C-alpha cells in the first residue's frame, strides 16, 4: 500500500465522519440516546451519544470497498450486535453480567465462526513459544476479547481520551501491517483512524461546545472490537505481522490501566466490574491536573507504550524481556495508583475531589 493511498482512505473516512456527526447527533437526541449530567458526570446539558452511530455506519458503508479478509468479515458480522448492545447499555444501563455474557459470546463467534483465535504466545521465560491447544486457545481468546472490549470502554472517561489512544494504536497497527503487505488489516485500521479523527473534532469541541458528542458504549464496543480483531489476526498469521507481546504494548495504556483497576478491585474483595474512581485519568484529575493536561499526559504515555511495542516487534531481543517489563510497569502503576486513591480518600485534597472519589461511576 502506498502512503498516498493510506492518506486517501483516512481522509475519506474523516470527511464522512465530519458530515455524519451532526446528522447522528440529531437522531440520537430524538431517540433519547444522550448522556445526562449527574453527580458523577459533570458535563453541561444532555450530550448526544452519536459517536457509535457514526463509527458503525461508516464501517458498513465502506465494506463493499474494503479488501476482504477474515478480519473484515468478522468486523462486519459482530459490529452490529455489539453496537446494539452498547446502545442498549447507553439507554437503559444493562447489568455487568449481561454485558459480560455478550462480550464472551463475541469472542466465541471469532473463534468458532471465523477461526480467529490466539493459539500461540511468546515464551514467558525463554524464546520457546507457548502453544495453546484448541480448548485453551478458545477460552483464552474469549477472555482476551472481553478484556480488550472492557479496556477500551473503561478508557472513555474524559473527552478525547478513547479516540486519541485508540487512534495511536491503530496507526501503529497500520504501519506494521503496511510493512508486511497485510492490505486488508492496514486499510481497516486507517479507515478507523479517519472516522475517529472526525468524531474527535466534535468530542473536543473544535466546532463549539454546543455541538459536542460522546462515543458512548455503542461506539467504544465497536472500536474495541476492531482493535482486538486486528491484533489477534495479525499476531496469529502463519507469517505474523506483530508478536503477541508487542500487541500488548501497542494496546498499551487501556490494557495496563484496566488490568491494574481489576486487580485493585478484586484485592479489596469487590467485583472487578464494580464502580469507582480509580482509573488513571480519574486519579490524575483528583490530584489536581486539569482535563486538558490529563489528556496530554495520557496520550504521551500511550505514544511511549506504542513506540516500545514497535521496537519490540522489530528487535532480536527475546520477547519475554518485554513481557516482564510490561508486567513490572503494570505492578508499578497498580501500587502507585492504589497509594494515590488512599491519599485522595483520606481527604488530603479538596472536598470536591473526595466527593468525586466517593461518587460511583458506571463502567
């Protein structure tokens, strides 16, 4: 794929997204698909959850023109049910159990319908790869699908964060796919980047705060679906484009933060899917960082993660070193954020920060 062709793909998606957001926004308002402010949502007014409509319709309209592969077909097949699941959750707030069952079901479809599964992992202590049998590969793929979908969903906590970090990951995936001539995956990744950039133009209020829109669970589900399909498909080819370990680094910040959050909640005896203000972006804000600077800091961190992932993918250094480095960083983040949460909870910052900490948040 030539550079100019990749730019054209992203530009077309960007233009479609810019044109579609106002239409989707109006439609979302009419059907009540809006995010209403409350004790845990401090935005002003009802904000349309139009991002998911734009992303999903854009993907489906592009299908006839995208090069066909298992990755493309699986996105086409699963994007609609996951979009509808997210939309129902946006509108009626489904239980965590219902979402979990549906997400595991999506993973099962990837394995048993499209043959997309994680059967080979990098060695943990040596260069010898870990080969999973059919049953373990199916279970592990379903769990990973659920994990990535939740990781992307949980990242959607401040304006611009999910769209920005996902775009960084998608650009890295596209770059590596182009180098390996994986045309369908590169095209899909670049098209998604264009759609997300158009959405971000409204989400970050470039056209005024009155036209701001949110992605919603309907959008985050579809973005997460595309990411998990791309990294699994590209890492499990007969001639892999990316290593399983570098895939983790490329997913980066959402994966690290979600693992840390879930461990923290399980350690205190609650469900991993309970509510709380212990995500990285929440803690940075509660410690006094503005939303804008929180966004900048986290985008820079994501860029570092992705750069390490690209380096890991191209170096002869054994992958298990990068695997353990990711584990060490996750543990450091876990203990650091846990300490910050305790600090906030003891009231050593403003009363407003404590109030925000105690307020619950839907995942």
